[in-house]
C-alpha cells in the first residue's frame, strides 16, 4: 500500500542545543552536576563532548539537505546567549544562531526553534530555578530577546521541550539535577513553567511577530490494565498528572478541575496569585509539538501506601507490565505504534483538533556498529519503527486529525543526558573518535520518503 501525505507536510528531525553544540561560556545545571557526580553519566561522558554542531553546523546543514529535510528543530541555549541568565547578551552566540538560522533558510529548511530544552543556566538554578518566580521573569526576558533577535527569520517557536521532564527528573524521580524528591516543590516547578510559557506567549503576541508560537509536550497515552473501574481510575490520575498538567493549560487556557481538586485534597498545590489565571489563559498556543516514544500502562495499586513515604504520583497507581508487550530493550521503553494515533484522536475529539505535528519519535539502540554492512549501519529496525508509526499517523490524518508533519529524534547520534552515547538515535552515525558522520540506511529511507512525500509498504 502507498502511504501519501498532505502537501507541504513537514519532514525533518529534532535536536537540542546542549545535546549537540558542545561546551559554551555559560554554565548549565548539566555542567555543574557532571563536574560533581560524573558517575551519574554513562561511561562518565559529560555534556562537553557532544556532536560538535558548534564547529560543524555548516556541513551538518548540508547533511540535513541530503536527507531532504524541509524543516528542522533545534533549541537556543539560554546559557550561551545570556551566560548568567539575566544580564548581557553574548554577541558570539548571536552570530552563531544567526548563521545557523540563515543557512537553514537558504537551504530551504524551515527552522523550528525551542527556547528551553532541559538546559537551565546554573546562575538561575542557584537562585532556585523554576521554584523562583524571578527565574520565570528572567526566562520571559530571554524569550523576548530571542524574538527580537531572530523572530524575523524564525517563524515557528516553542517555549519548552517536554516541560514535565525536568519536573519528574529534578523533583520526583532523581534523574536530573537538583535531585530533589518533593511533590509540592515539583508542582511548583511545573506551575511556574506554565507561567513562564504563558509570559513568553504574551510577549510574542505583544510584539506582533510574523510567525507562530507553541510548545512541545511528550504525551504518554495512559492505558488501564483493564476496564475495571479501579484500573480506569488509576489511568485517569496518571493522565491528569503527566499529560493534562500541561496539555490543558496550553490548549484550553486552564488546569483540569480534577487535578486541582486532587492536589488540594493532599495539600500539594503550589502558591498561586490571583492574576495567574489571566496569564495562563493568555498562554494558549498556535501549534503543538507532540513527542511520542512510549505509552504508559497502569493498574490500580495492589498494596496500601506507606504513609511515611514521600507523597508521589504512584500513590494512585502502579505501572503495569502488559504480557507480550513489544520492547526496545536498550532504552527499556515499550514500542506501541497505535499510541501515536490515539494521541491525535484525543486531540481531535477533546481539544478542538489543534494544529499539531509529531515533533519527536525515535528508537535508541546500543552498539549499532554490529549492523555495519559495507561501511554503513543497516538499521532496518529503525525503518520498521518509523514506517509503522507513520502508517498510524497516516490513518489519523485520513480521519481528520490536524497533524502537519513528522520529525524524528534525531539527526546525528547525539549526547543523551545521563545515557550519554549509550543508545544511538540518529539518521547519521557519529564516530566519537573522529567526529566522522556517515548516513545510516534509515537516513536514506527517510530522504526518499520525504522527497516522494510518501512511502510504500505491504
Ligand atoms: C526526549 C528528549 C530528547 C531526547 C529523547 C531520547 O525525551 O526531548 O532530548 O534525549 O527523549 O531520550 P533519551 O535521550 O533519554 O534516550
């Protein structure tokens, strides 16, 4: 069967500043944490050793072109642009981003720009990070500076990438700095992130810039083990906490009443100001980026909660390992392709069918060198992964979902937070010793699919 996509469908990939550029003047929480606890990072590889995009941006953009990208998302590093987060703008950073943006446009690759992809300037973290409303204001200033500097040539902006991840990693589950376990502080961080988002949207609207503004959310559809009411209730709480905590404010301009009531009943609500509601209502977006990697399967808890244990989302559900689930064993994530369709249908039916696109989807695999044939990684598994997801995405579009494109994570193998270079995601293989780039089989497949705006499959 031939899967053809709408005209002007966005074909591309995503990356982020910290994971690709390499070291910079302004320190981030990642540099700080790595210097103190290198053992927390796979093979002790830190954020200085990334895929050297800062040096190779021009030839890397040539490679994007070779992969027939018509669009590409990366992020601006707040710490590179404004090393202390709030003060002077670094002119070298302005030159760098200007060059990248201009080259992308010249090559016919539409730049999509994220303002914050997990990379908090250390100076901002030192005053409390997202727990401090001064950091919210500093972020809004940074966003406004980016709009002024680059807004004439960047027409698709994203305030945050996966804003729930720093909440989970930094304040609940101990996989990002500052390694706090405290639900109320996590809720405050999440709430202030929404306020920061809304302030950036407000600034963008006030400046009457030519493009559009959105956010990128990692949506994990919550599937109950069964239709037993206890399982369904558990899945609903997981959905409220991990999806709707950001989805509702940015698409509906308000928080779900059920979420507010739940947190209130456990005394976990962050401090709110009366004017916040108006600001959040102004934060409604033009375009939603959806990152989809895995579903979340849940069941009701089998045991009572330990009242001495810290209050956690898991007070309301257990994760459920469905027998027979298909796994990506390297990352430990389930692969469930219909999830991409379920997300789109949910957006269509419950959120007014917003303009959206798949902003990340991908498969990290360890030790890909074992698949080298005639000098090239033959990553057939990745081609399968993409085409199966695209088939479900295609079904969504044919049923009226407003999905405008598909971006893969990622372009060139890059540095992956605590996993460093363990799992490779790229269309292009990176040789860490020489920095040599070699297109994988999946890169060629994607280039052909983007060129034809379609692919064939049985
Ligand atoms: C997303 C992030 C990316 C990227 C990707 C792969 O959550 O937006 O930055 O890293 O996941 O995940 P990981 O690197 O954890 O394997």
